[in-house]
C-alpha cells in the first residue's frame, strides 16, 4: 500500500485523508510516517512558491 501512495504525485493536503485513516486504524507508525512526509512536502511547497515568486 505504501509503494502505491509514493508513486503518485501528491500535494501536502492530500495527506490529510490518509492521516485520518491511520488514526482510525490506530496505526501509529503509519501516522507518524505520513505526518513527517506531509511536513516535509509543505516545506518544499513553500520553498518552490518562493522560488517561483508566488509567495513572498
């Protein structure tokens, strides 16, 4: 399941539903992995917006 998700191009908001699913499944490891990936992706999105001049 994890391989499939990693192959798709995703934005940070796409992780919200999976994070809720991990919580519902009480899968702490998956939850922590998703939160870490979402945080890193948000940082990259902000960095790219700054480089593109979309965000000050």
